[in-house]
């Protein structure tokens, strides 16, 4: 269960979206930017989540007050489903 430590709701300073170039992540990026929230969108060209240094790469992109959204997934080509 998520526990908020503030008495009132306020917008995050910056949202970091892993998978921000995908279908779901892209929608989150657009909604956040439309709401005036600063966004760092990270796609597979920015961080390879399958690499051994993925955690270090992500940690170096984060600032202390960032909010992180994980919207990354392995995309399957529709041609493989036929």
C-alpha cells in the first residue's frame, strides 16, 4: 500500500517514465506534459533494461525528488503471432 507523507496533494517536480516511447508510456508522457509536469522520458535507446548496468544507468538519470513510473515491456511483433 502506498502511503503519502504529505497532508495535501501536489504535482511531482519531475516524472521519469521508463518506457516513455511505448504505447502506454507515451500516453503517460503526453498527459503529464499537458498537465505542466516536467518529464524525462526514457526509451530503449536511453536505457537497455536487459544490460548488466541498467540499474546504474537508471540511478544516474534520477534526481532525489523524482517520481518514477515503469511502463516498459517487451514488445512482441504481430507477425510472430500468426
